[in-house]
C-alpha cells in the first residue's frame, strides 16, 4: 500500500516537472520571439526612420527592412513627402475692407536633414506648430493688405506670388522646401459682393450696347460697300458700252473711208455693185411701157 502511494507521488512529481519544463520552454520561446521582433523594423516609403537610443536620436534610415537593438532602440518615422497646411484667418484689403481668407501651403521636409529637424524640433507636428504656421500666417497677413478687394477677386495670382515670396524668405534657414501656395477662398462683406454684382451687370449691359452699336456700324458699312459696288458696276457697264460705241463708230468710219477710197481708185466697182444688186427688171420711167432706158455707152477704162 505504501509502495503504491510512493509510486503515485513519484509520477505526480514527474508530471509537474514536465509541465514546468514545457512552461519554461514556452516562456523562452515567447521571449526569444519578442526579442527577434523587437530587433526588426521597417520604414515605409515616403518616410525616413529616426532611430532613438534611450530617447536620444542617433541616426536615420531609408525605407526598407532594418535591425536595431531590442528594447533599447526605438524608431520615429518622419514623412518626407509633400504635406499641406491650411489656415483660415481674418485680414483687411488695401481699402481697409475686412476679409476672411483661407490659404494653404504645400511643403516638403528635406530628406537628408530629417535627423537634424527631429533633433531641433522634435518632429513634423512641432515644427509646423512652432515654425511653419506662424510664419505662414504672418506672410499672408502682411501681403493681403497690399491689394484691393477687386484685385484679390480678379487676379489671385498676384497675392499668391507675394505670399509665396515672403514665406520662402522666412523659411530660407530651415530644412524644408516651400512648394506652392493657394488661396482657397476669399470671404468679403455681403454689401461689397452685391455692389460688385451690380457693377458687373452694368459692365455687361454696356458691353452688350457697344456690341449692338458695332454691329449696326458694320451693317451700315456693308450697305455702303454694297451700294458702292453696285455704282462701280454701273459705271463699268456704262464705260464698256461707251467704249463699244466708240469702237463701233471708229470701225464704221474706217469702213466708209476704205470704201470711198476703193470707189475713188476704181470706178468699175460702182458698175459691178449695180450689176450685182440688179434684180433683172427694167426700171419704170415716165416714158411708159416699152420705152428703153438710156444707158451710158461711153468708153470706160
């Protein structure tokens, strides 16, 4: 009986020992896996990884798979793609008209200087809050009062160029690049907007009236040109007819002159012409029927 009890106790101890070993192996495996996982990290595209050791920024890594000291090193991602900051602020125009303007700026952190930016400012968020945004607001508020309200509405590019130039000068010593600035929206007093609409309506009406007058002038000019063309046509026809008459008269005169000359130079042509034109009938005279005509029997050479 005692022997059986000892054997049971021994089996129990062995079972507990096996369980303890299994648990220890599992713990070791988990710790080992944690160590391995802690030693491996990746950096996403468009970012650089700032490796910190006990909170101190040591170096930066490019996108890809990397290794670090487990449980000692940590990684802080810094975005180096273009970022957009938008601000909505109150200002005034050149004529002291209140205006609410919404502007945005696209900017990019210098990839090669990301470690220096992190060491000085603690990351992009703090850099935006402490450095970029205040200077962006200042550049906008200093530029907008240089332009009248109508200029801001009709040609925003002038104001955008002014803000961009001012901000680039302000950010010259920082490891970032200002890409471009946009004026997203301009809010002016309702009365001013109404006056602009009235003014534009008047301009449109004036332009329409000017167009109407111009059309009438062109129509009148077209009628004058048509009448002138018709008159020129009549003149041309008359000139052609007159010239034809002159030419015809000259031709007839020339023919008569040539005929007279021919008759003068050759009298027999007269007799020939008479013979050709004789119809075979004797002429009727006052002498009555059966009378013979008197012919010219003289010798003609």
